[in-house]
């Protein structure tokens, strides 16, 4: 019944999008006095914002690295005087405390967060006056989190924009299942989903249709399930095209919202706690990582994260290493595979690459768990066999195929009929389910995750031949 409901609503949304396009999409209200600058972190699909009138600048949901904000403020001859957090973020660590310590910025956050850093509460009815008729107004918008707020920009008495944090996305709303074991207020997913229903209907959807919508995330984030790749919208456009804003009962909404949500990375609850207390500065975090000599000898039972290219890894690597390749999603998969407080070593092919990986790791607050980081370039380490596509195609039944895509991806279409589906975040705990009587071929959706998956299986099943299908998976269509 739920699948039918989703299909019906999807059809309705498609019709609404077509209708919106026919009506040329609702244009956002014009801003004459306030300047809004959007920043994007592609790796985490994270949007943050600078808002200013004249030389006083406020940041909303800033990322861990403060330099882009410092550079922008300098370019505008402005000073960062305030930072507003819409909620304690689960998917990245914010620089709000650093801005307070280094810039003297006031941190604004809901009293419900029970924040462990100096702050000023900012809740429904509270206003920050930017001058020249521009105000920032807080509204309580629970649903993704019980302590979430959105910030409305008012110019000369008219609402012109709203920063919705993780409550309202473009084409989606925030998932309601991340606060069952994290934060000062813990709440079950169905209760938060009900809050989201009321938040959208009784608050956000009542704003003028030309009010611009600026969310904290876009497509690729795990804080929702169906986000658009657009970086902004309007309330009117979202009412027409967003599946979650269509007419339905609260019970229908709750069932629909909870359906097919992506997995929860292991680091999410941990990052909520880091943000609630406030993180140390970005440069201090990077400097805290111990650099070791080239080709350092780790203990045989040590966890090693190897960020090199999969070809280099397969030719030679430290026995037992996990190959999470440096890429746009490195930090997400590190925090999905490795649990918080797990000590690990970090390996790269050069000092430059090592520094880049450490920067990525600080985004999720995992730098304290690095026992040491070093360059690895030995050629006589452990080896893995390379995938032979021709041999595989001649007799696929001669292989055990492991599909490490997420459950939702797998449900959307199988690639090989007899494949065993074990999502990558669950692989270390479920590797014992894989038969060992045949060579094991590991695939994902694009070839990135299979490097990590194949290395995990290779480490756990010593007597089996493990092959990473890698980018060859693109040659096989979904069924």
C-alpha cells in the first residue's frame, strides 16, 4: 500500500513540476539592501551562507574550514559579527565556536539545543536587526531535529528569503530519524515526522510564494532522500513541485517520509555531539594529527585507511588496509565504515594528498582518532588481483557476486540476478554471510565504493580470491 501511495504521489509531483514549468516557476522576491552569499562544499553537498547589510556580516551554518568566510568578509570590507546555527548538524562539524573565539562573533542558536559554548538564544519571535530596514527573524521549525530553527530575512517589512537549514530542501524535507540517540533532546522518528508535517503546513508553506528558499544541503547529502540538484528555490515553487508539500493527511505524510530513507552513517550521532559542544579551530585540528615517517610500520592488527588510487592499492598495500580512495565522498565513507572513537592510521601517496585527506577528515571531526598519518610508496606490500571482465562475462556463475550498493539502490534495480546485497556500511559486520567457494566479485554503482568493499572482504576472507569490478560496472545496465 505504501509503495502505491508513493507511486501515486510521485506521479502527482511530476504533474506539479510540469505545471510549475508551464507557469515559468515562481521568481524569488528581489532584495535591494541585503546581500546573500552562498558557499558550497561539494563533498558533503553542504550550503552555508553569509548575510550582510553594509559592513556587519552574519554566517549561517558555516563549514569547518573558516577561510572562505574570512576571505569573503575581507572582500566586502565587512566583519563577521554573528553566526547562526539552525540546529546541531549530524553530517559535518561547524566552525561556529572558532568564529566566536577568533572573530568575537556572537553565536545564535535555539535554547532547546542546550549548547555547551557561549551563545545567545535565538528562538521564535527573536529578531536580529541588521539596519536599513533589514531583519533576521527566527521561527521554530522542528521535524528534522526537535531544536531546529529557520531564519527569515525581512526587508522593509516584507519577507524576502528563508534559510531553512535541514528542514526544507529543494524537492525534499529533512529526514526525521537522526535524533533517536543524539542531542540534548532525543525523539522517535514518527514523532519528528509529525512535527515536520506541522512545520511545513503551519509555518513554511504560509510564507509568501516569492520568498526565496535557501537550504543547508543539496543533492548528494544523506540528510534527505530526494533532493534536487538546484541550490535555491521559492516557497511557491516548492509548494508546486516538492513531493512532501503536496496535499495529504498527517499519517500519509509520516509513512511517505519514513519510506526509503538512506542509511545513517556511523559518525552522524557523534558529529551532533561535537557541534553541541563546539569544535576546536580548524587549523588546530589539522595540526593535532601526528605525521609519521614514510612507510611507517604499523602493528599487524592496526586499522589502516589507505586513501590512494585503487590501482596503486592493489599493486602494493599494508596488509589489512582499507582502500577508501580520496574523492568527493571520502569523509562520508570513512565515517560510514569506521565507528567514532576507533583509532586508525591514515596513508596517502604524497604529503600533499595526505594533507588533503586530513582536511576532509576534519569536516566530520574524525581527526582525534588518527594514530598517525604517513606516506606509503613501497612496492613489495600485500597485493590484490585485478578484475578480468572478459573472464567474468564468459561464465558469471563461476563467481560469487557481492553488490555493496545501499538497500534503496538495490531495490531500484538489480544489476546481476544472483548477487548478494550487503551495503558497504554493513559489510564489516556481515562479511561472514559471503560464500567462499568461488572467486568473489565486488561491485557498487559507479566503481568508487567497490575499492573499499573489496579491500574489506579481502582482509576478512584470506583464502578467497577477491576482485574489484571497479569502473567496469558502468558496462552493465540495471534490470
